[in-house]
């Protein structure tokens, strides 16, 4: 006997109507054609292994659904042909047995208990019967379905398929894919199986429809997984560069070229391909100034929107278009995404004007943000209203936008996340390449300089004449140093203010009115300034100067972009100048100038040696005399400093002993008097004695502070790298006696390493913290915060903030003056020297001090320290070693 899937059969009976029999109850639900259910969708997978597992699972579920669909068709056929006599339906109340007679009863029972949609239609397409599931599929009640034609519930394009299905049923079992309209919801695709249902007196068509929405969604997800697992590296460079924008290549406008030259366009394309292979949208790499190092448009949507927004600019000049603000795709890509990520130093995820999204990350090299890279992601909008909005904004046909949007294959979320991680890795990779390129360039420059210096020094030793020396040095500067042109001019003793060309290498030097002209900046101006000041004079970029137009035209032809004139000096007299040209602007930085000054010094010395060879002995005697004179001056100065230090030590001893002794006597005798006769004195007399005692002690504190202030200015500094946090804890430890019994909330932020003298900086912390403790005394709960306000490559700024009585901001500078007090001594004790001591100490370290405050709203004291030892400031203090900061400088 045939057993229907999901049902149990029983022997044939003669009942004309289903007779329920209640067997023992067992767990179960409504009868179903399936024992399993298809997963509702693809869960997020973050790597290829997970994607593979989902693909296998989806394949198994699809195969199971197809198997059960075939079983359902087989069951209906068995019932129709009379092979099933009874059916057992499992439900919440147990199992119920129905005996069946007649095909219609069997059919109606089956279709009402199955999960698939089922219906009976006449040969003219009229729906005679349908189950509840078909009504749910259409989103309509049964009374609005029965009696209507099946043609009414399919799109117009499918009506011919319905006619074909009905026509083929009498001769064949028909299987078809139809799409049903679903009451305002998205159309529902369904697999339809149709058979002729012969009920004796009436012949109709039995149709079973299986909802394919879930199946097709799973198949689409499966195709995406297969797409992910398929190697796409064959797209690489050829695919990415196949599209050439109609406006040309914006990379040609790149002036900064740090990323473009360090990494190279080919490598940037390969790097971008790593995430564009996943998204197939667009990608860009920007220099820090906004110049493009890479711009790739992969999808038709991105190509269309970019080209359309470029046409809106109304100019053929790409540079003008980039700055005009009407190139919408560029504005989103640079101004809203990459520029923001550079300014914030972190990833930025924004909505693009073109309807998708942009994700940008900064590129860091050597701790500095040098650019940004981004890509577009997400599905283009398909909503008609949104497409019309973009059409009006970009001037593109709506139908073209719809076509491009539908052509883009949607990416699941985990693909986007994977692409974002690859983008972040790419930014680190580009930064590492730039760092290595910069390191290689620095090493190359160092080697070039060392080789140039070495060969010039050898020329100094080998040259037999002044002219040979000058020619050899110019040649070494060009060949070993890599400069395009070098030449030497010497002062013409016969003509006041005149000079002559003595040697050159690398190119022709134009002579006019006996004044060489290089074409970079006026040669006369450069050399005259160098000879007049005795200092190097640099023309960093010929484009920034307005003089010597004729010379600049020649410089442009010869590719001279910058120049430097270095004076040749001997015995304090400038006798000539070495002039060097470079092919690029801003070549002569501080380090380069220092090397060239050393070279010029050696050259000047060599020229001097050559000129003085005849009178060598006299020159040597003069050098000895000068050395002896210098040594004598050093000795004299040393003796003067030694005497001054002894006088200061004597003064300190006098203050420490001679001035303190009377004070100690005063305090001692007042205490004796108070002990011996205090009880006989009236209240006023005792008050007088207390005033004398307090004044004497205050004077002692004042003397101690003055001595400390004096020692701060004279003490030798021991510069070293310090742990700022440890220094703070040491200072707090020494102030425990001042905080005893106080309710103080300490907010200690993380402090960086500091460069300076440990003892002096510890006193700075002690003075500032003691000041905060003192002036928060009126507060029931004091709040004192110590932290780092800012840290740059050059300096670090530390602050101490309190919620004390504060001060009027107009006195922000006066608080650091000696003996300056903004509050009465009766309210707050002190000598007015602590903050002056802080300013002097920080000034000796080459830093700054300033303060902010408001009356009764607390105060904040700042000090800055250079990150490197600044010996210019050691041992002296400027009159005004601070400046007030406003705006961002205070932030």
C-alpha cells in the first residue's frame, strides 16, 4: 500500500465521509510535506571557511526542498488514482484517522492540511477552490479569490504561460515557474505543478504552487558565496585601468607626489585591486593636500555618476573643476571622506552624493598622516523617487540610472567588512612603503653628501693651485653631489663691489655686465646678500620670486628650481661665494645647508691655504697668536666667572647665616618672653607678639625662597629623559603634609616622557601643586587635575587645573612676577616667589609658561618643554619668556 509523505495510510473503508479515529496522542504539529525547513537567509560570515560551510548547507537545503516537492506531486497523483484509502493527520491533539471515499474529499482534505498552496481551476482559468495557503500567498481572503480567473493574479507577461499550462494539462503533467501578484507586496515566485483532476461528473485542473522566494534568495546567496570563493585576481591591472574617464587623468595634476612617487601607480593599482575585487565600485588615494595618487572607477554606476558630475563643472580645466565645488563625486570623495579622515586621523564612513557610501582611512608614515585612501560600497539606490532625485541633480536619464543600479551585484555585509579590513591593511602597507622609501632617500642623501665631502676633502689635499682646487670642487659637487650646476665667484679687488667667475661645472653660466646670471633668482642679488651678511642665502623656489624674469626663463629651460649662495670667508673676510643650483624646489633645508656650510668652510680654508702658501710661517704664527689669545680670553673669562661664583657663594652664605641668625634670635626671645610673661600681658600685647613672630618667620621663608630662586638661575642643568608620571608622584609625596585633613579629588591624567633636569622639574611640579592646594582651601571638596594638554614633535605642554578661588584674567601675566600676589596675605600665606621660580626654571629649559583663570572659577597653569635639549636657554632667562595662547593653542 502506498504511503504518502507526511501522512500515514490505512486500509480502505466504505465510509462516505471522513470518520475521525483518535489513536494515542503523540507530539507533533500540522502535517507537512517537509521534515526540515530552509534557512531564512545567509548569516554573516567573516572568512572563506565560513562561506564554504554556508554554501554546502544551502546546497543541501535546496536539494531537500526539491525532493519534497517531487514527493508532494507523487502523493497527489497516488491519491488521485485511488492508491490511498485513508490518511492520518498529526496535530497538537494527537493523530486523527480519516477514511476517504471520492477524489474530491481526499483532495480537499489534503490541500487544507498541506503547507504548499493548492487550488482547482476550470479549463477557462476560473478558480473553483483554493486552500488557505494560497490565500496567504496572494495576501487575499478566499472569498476574493474564488470565482476569479487565475489570469488576474499573475503579471501581464505571465498570462500566456498560464494559458499554455492549462492547454497542456489534459495530455501531460505540467511543471512551470509562475510569479503571483501578492496584494501590494513584492511579487512571489512559485514552482507550479498541474494535473487533471477527474471527479467523475466534473473534470478540472489541480495546481500545487510552492513558494520559491526563500529558495531563490538562498540560491542568490549561494551564488554570492561562490563568487567570493572564485579567484578574481585575473581582474587586476588590465581590468582596473580599462576605463579611462572622459576628462582625462587627474594624476597628472599631482604636485605633492609623496605617495605617488614613493609607492608608484602600478603598485597602488595592485593594492586597490585587493579590495576592489570584492566590491567592484570605486577607489581613490589622496595625498595630504588633496592631490590624487590613484583614481579607479570599476562599476558602471560609479563611472556614470563621476562623468556626469564632471560635466556639471562647466570647464575643460580639470584643476579648475577640482576646486570649483560642482564636481560632486570629487567633493564627496575628497572633502567629505578623505580630507576628514586626514584631519581626524581615523576612519570615516559617510554617504556619498552619488547614492552609495564611502569609507576612508588615513595613511600614516613615520607617525604622521600623509594621505588617505577610500572606496565606495553599498548598493546603488533602486527606489524610483531616489533615482529621480539623482537624475535631476546629476543630469542623467532615470532609465540609465535604473539600468546601472540593477546591473550592480549586491554584496553581503561580511564582504563589505572584509573589504574594509583590507583597506585598513592597505593603508598600513602604503605607509610602510613610504617610510622605507623615505629612509632609503635619507640614506642615499647621506651617502651622497659623505661622498661629496670626501672627494672635496681629497681635492683640498691634492690640489696644487687655487684654480685647480676650485674647478675640482665644482666638478665633485655636480658629479658626486648630484646638483646640476655649481660655480664660484671671487671678489674683484680692482673694482669696488665687483666680482669675477673663477670656476664652474655642470652647465653654462651667463655673464652680463661682469655679473653671472643663473636664471633662478638674480645672481647679483644672491651673491651680494651672501657677501654682505656673511650668511648663506637661499632661493627656495624660483616660482615664489618676481625678480629677474629673463633669468627665470632661462632657469625654466635649464630646469633650475632653487639655488643657494654660500660666502667664502677667511680671517673674517668674505672673498667670494660658492653658488649651487638644484632641479627641485625646497632642496636646501637646514640639514643640507649645514653640510654645504661645512663644505664651504673647507673650501674657503683650502683657498686660504693656497693663497698663503708663500707666507706659511707668518700664517702659522698668526694662527698660534690667535689661539693663544683665544685661550687667554677663555682663561680670563673663566677667572671672572670663578670670582663671580665665589661672590655669589659668599652672598648666599651671608644670607643663610648672617641674616638668619637675627631672625632666629628674634623668634627665640619672643618665645621666651611669651613663656615667661605671656600670662601677664593683655590681649593686645599678645597679638603684637604674635605679629612679630609671624613676620620673622615670613621673612625667613622669604630668604629661603630668594636663595632657591638664586640657585635656580645658577645651578648646572642635567638634561635627561624623565618619566613624567613618576615625577608627578614624587612631587605629590612631598606635599602630603599640606593635604592632610583636606578633601581633595586628584585627577591624574597620563603624562608623557619629559626632557629636562629632574630636580628642577620636580620643584616645578611641587610649586604648581602647592599653589593649587593653597588656593582650593576655601572649597569643601577640592578638585585638582594634572595632565598633558598637547604633544607635538617639537614640544609637550603640561597643565595643572584647580577649582579654587581663581584670579582676574587681566593679571594672567603678573602672577609670574617676583613678589606678585593677587590675594591678601591674611587669606593665603606665601612669598610670591614660587611661580616666578617656575617661570625661570621652565625658561632655562627653553619652554614657556602661561596661565588662565576666572575669579571664583578656578585657574589653570601651563608650561611647555621642548622634546629635545635646547642649550640656547640654559644658564639664562629672558625678560618675557612666555606668551599667551588662545583658540586652538589652548585646547
